[in-house]
């Protein structure tokens, strides 16, 4: 084995790869400079796939802290269940942006000063891509505020391709909004947008928030009434509705959220004293299975403002107005992992996103 360190001869290449795949991305880049062998191993596509397979198991929370001064940039906090809390920024984009969606290590951001300008970036590698304009001239605009009602990001780790979805009702200038729902899909391979139009009901007008989950080749949003899930199949470009678990009851103090659970669609229901979690057992048949029922008595004072952000089979992250909490499923222990020290404009649950650290190139 050709190595710059004789001690490394005791470790086969596969062992070295497994060790390197568990390092933070910054440490991986530094490791490439150690010797020619490590540079070759890390530069190989096999290592990229291995690193992503390992890293997707460690789900984190990315929190965008809005400062009181609207002219200042938002600061970003990364909450890692394994490595703690770290800070970084999106200043490498050279624009004031806000995060609209997160998926498998990439972020979709929109420009704050320039409406209709979107970026896709990997904040860990500091790569970014300015997306082409979705339409050549502003003959129409999204209703009601000029921006897309739904913004989705779908990143396929196996193919290293991604799609950005902008969807919403359009209206021509000087006219009332129509029932035509416009959807534009950006493809990273062709570097082009494609557009399709559908006629939709009020479910598309009244969305709970732009919390999107990508799984099974489709994007999923929860409606404001919590009556169903809106699904966009990216292959067929067809919108459809998906039913929630029969046991889910909205209203009467119950709050419903849509999350991912180890690659599957999940529904979380929070009441005053319980958090019930369902996972999609059979996607084709839309069969749900309850996997956990968590008592909230330990955080009773925080329950009215608690908001689930991301989860795995081992833990679940939740945000409140000023804190990020983690619940360890095995030990049933609650911990505060981050708290805002200054006065932020928005509550943390409003600007918290599920995040993974991957070697996903946005170029």
C-alpha cells in the first residue's frame, strides 16, 4: 500500500475510507492534503457516495437567526446532535437571501432585494448556483405577494441531480387571480425550467406553510386545514392529494406537522400532553403506522409554542420561540441544545430547517 505514513499500512483502503467518511466536510477537505493516497481516495466517486450514505443518518437543524436590523445579514446556526452547535453564514453567495427549502445538504434561497432570483447552494462546501430566470418577461405574477406560494427542493443523492419547484396561482397584471395553478420545475442537468398548468381547488390557495418533504420521488406539503397532503410527482408532473392517518384529529388544541422519518413520510400530532408520530408504512396504498407516542409533561410550559423540525429513529428536534430541543427516543430524555442569546425578529420555529451535511455539488 503506497502511503506517506508507514503506520497507515496496517489499515486497508476500505477502513481508511470508513474513517474519513465520518469526518466533518471541512476536515475531509483538509485530509485531501495529507498525502497522495488520501487525495485519490477522497476524490473518487465511491467516497462521495459513501460519505453521503453515512451523513444522511445524522440529521441536523439549520436555524436562520434574523437580526433586529433589517439591513444586516441573517446569521446561521447549525445544531448537530453529535458535534454540538456551530455558526456559519451564506455570505459567499454575495446577496442577501432567505432560505426557502432544504434537502439532502442543499438549500434553495431567494434573493431578498430582487424578487424572482433564486439560488441553490451547499453551505458546507460554499458552492452556489444562480438559477436562470423562470420566465423571460413579467407578463404575470404570483398571487398574492409576487412570490411563489410553494417552493420545493428535491435532491437525489444517488444521481447527484436536483430539481427546484416554484408553484402558485398567477394573475395577469390588472386582473384578478384565476384558478390556474402554475408550476415551474428547474432541472439541474438541463439547466432549464419547464412549466405546466393545472386547474386546482382552494387547497392550493390555503397552505399551512412552506414546509416540504421530499421522499419517494415526490414533494409533499400539508394543507392549512390539515385535511390532506398535497403531492407533486416529479416524474409524471401530476398533483394529487394524500390522506392523513385516520387517527389524526386537527383542531381542539391539536397541531399537525409533516416531517421525514428515515426516508419515509411522517405525520406528527402535538396536543397539550402528547406527541403522536405516524410513518407511511406503504406509500402506494397510503397505509400509516404509529411508531411513537411521547409524553410532553416534561416540557409542558413550552408545548404551546413547540414545533417539530426533523427526526430520525433515534431522536427528534423541536424548536420553540427561542430554543432548540432534542428528544432522545431510547432514553426518553429531553435536552436544550441551543438558545437565542439576543433578540431575534422571528421565532426559531419559523426559520428552522431540517439539514444534512453532504458532498452534494450544486454546480
